[in-house]
């Protein structure tokens, strides 16, 4: 059952991708441009954004640091001025570093929350007023299956993604009655510069292009939660419902940590 309006055609749709310079964001930008969408690309590194955009006439390069709310407000204003509105904002920005209970760094904790969570709120503050005024639009927040329950190496990253899951659910309750779609994107392991840090085997690892196809397919179907790859996310969904004793034992056995 679709909880959001379906998307039959991307042609002319105004999409703002935040975190579009690498990984899933870059792959999604290229896929959307190929489908005829107008795509605004934001991230900190302008050169990387321009590489993704190429010379496509429907690409708008808007460098922004998600830890600076003014950057996102200025980018949203430029999209409104250029295209008259935003139909979909996708928050893909994020950072990750493996962390256990005995080796996390407080400065890194603050930075991770600033980028993964507070930056998302800043993006919402920039994009939602225009959508609410028009009574139309959609928001997609890229979280992770790492937010389902606690995992080894995720003492910092996991809580930020759990926060985004809760945020997306709360947003849906608030915004759906006002005509604004809300999507929660929960990928498993995707081959990106961030996951390249992992020293362990990543089950069901997929490429960024496959992840972009899954993300766009879920948006087109109007899904609330878009999780992939299913062969991995179904297992984690099942584990999520185990009693604590069985869950902790299963995670230790599978990860060896």
C-alpha cells in the first residue's frame, strides 16, 4: 500500500539532493537527470558536484555545508528563484566512522550528530516552508538499517540513524495531512567512500547505482520506508523483533564482536 503519492514521471520534477557529490547521492543525481528531472545538487565540494552535473542544462550546482543552516537556506532560496519551488528534497548527507564504547571521540560524536541529524533539521527548515505554502511536495530522509537496533562499531553512527528513523515517522504524521509526502530510506551496506573504512565483511554489499535504482523505485511507488537490498534488510527487520537476550546473542554470533 502506498502511503505517499506515486511518481509516474520525473520529467520536469524539481529535486534538491543534499549530499550529492559521492556515493548514493551522486548516483541518484545522474539517474534523475537521465530521467528528465531538474536536479539541484548540494554538498561541500563544488568541484565534485560539477563533475556529477557535467554540462547538463537541468542541473543546478549549489555548494553548501549542512552544518551551516544559512548555506541551506540560501540554496533553497536559489532553487525557489530559479524554478519556482521544490517538489522533492532528499537528505543524503552523512558521515561515519567505526566506534566502540571504549574508543569514541567526543568531538567526532558532535560532528556526526551535526551532519547526520542537525543538518537534516536545517534542510527541513529551508525546504518545508515553501512546500507547506503550496500544500505539495515531498521529503526523503536517508537513514540506515544501522538505526534499527544497536550494533557493534556503531556506537556513534547508529544513534544518529535511529534519530532519523524516528524523525521521519514523526514528520509523516505531521505532514501527510497537509499534502506533503515523507519517505524514509534505509539502505544496508552500499559501496561508498564511507563504507570503505570497514575492516569486516559487509553482507549483501551493493553498488551505489543499484542503491539509486532502489531509492528511486521506492519513491515512484510512494513507499514510506524504502529499504534495500531486501535479502539483507528482511533479516535485520526480523532480528529487530527478537527479545533482547536472543538479539544480543545473535548479533555476537553473526559479527564475532
